[in-house]
């Protein structure tokens, strides 16, 4: 795995606030992983009360998840890098690199199921963050995805790039322009200009800064309702995280919080 680029020398005020939360993220991830392992190894008698009837299970890290959800879920109307309603009860934030094979696997195998089951039902919103960690080719692809979003074709371009594993010269500018055309981007001259412009650079750096502030180390990394989930996990792990986040949000609504 290639070394990740150096972290930004200085963080903005919003990122400093995120860093204060993200300082405990590694510990939270470890706790969540331990909890998953325990759950997998716990046998059930079949006589327990169904999960659907139970309230959200107690998690001592829930306050941290709530803060992470509030700090990272942008919920901007018209955000071209988002799928689903801005007011969906659960937000999944993904940090990904276009040269990452596991990011591609998530896009091809798991994301369509999440969209069909949760996004279309108004339960889930997916917000993508460009987090290039494999150098200039990844950064160029990230900027190209933002440029495609400027013409309302981010997700089509995103899926085109991730249709198969692409590395190095496969993400050269001319190749990215070809993929943009296949993705339905109409003005390819504007696409080239946006790809190379200062705005795309700033947008990608903003996403990177957010991820680094949280302690994101690898791709894909996710926050589901603020709960960290690392790697291309099976669908059932996303289902469990979404169910828990939705239950917490519903319980908070009933309590008036």
C-alpha cells in the first residue's frame, strides 16, 4: 500500500473541532470491532425479544457518535456528491479513493443494495468524501469526480470509474475525460477546466482535511450515523449500523432531544 500524503500543515477551525472529536476515534473503532466480535460469538436461544421490538441497545460511545454525526453530516440540499433526502434520519459518510479496490467493491456490490433498501425508502442519505491516499493519480480522479458533479453527473462518473479497478495511467486526464463522456457529462471542455481549477483542488482538500482530522487511515472508511465502520464490510454490517442509528434517532425524537 502506498504511503499516504502528508497531513495538512495547518487545520482550519472546523477541522480543529473535528480533531477534538476524532482524537477518540481509534479507540471507538476498537470498541466497535470488539462488540461485533462478541455479538458474532454469542449464541441465541431463539426465545429473545425480536430486535425490531427492542429499543436501541446501550452503547457507551453513543455521545461520541452523535457528535461525529453532527460534525460530519453536511445535509446540504442539492449536494451533487450525495444521494437521498437531506433530512433522512441516518447519514452514511464514505471516505474513498478511486484507486482503492475495496472502495470499488463497495460501490459495485453493496451500495446498490443500500440505495434500493434504504435510500429509496427515505431512511438513508449517502454522502461521498474524496479521500485520495495513493498519490497524484488518485487526486486527479478525485478532482475529476468533483468536476463531473458540477454538471450533475457525479454518481454516473463515480460508478464508471469504479466499474473496474483502475490505477496509474488508467486515470490520466484523457482517460478521465473519456469516462466523463460515457457518464453523460455534456460539456467536456468545462469538465477539463473544472478538473484543473482551484475550486476542485479546494473541494478535495476540504474532504481530505475532514478525514485526517477524524483519524481516517485507510479506504473505504465510513461513518453511519456517526458510528465508524472500516472496510468493504458485508451488507449485514451496514444493515446493523443503520438499524441502530435509526433506532437512536427515533428514541431521541420521542424524548424530545
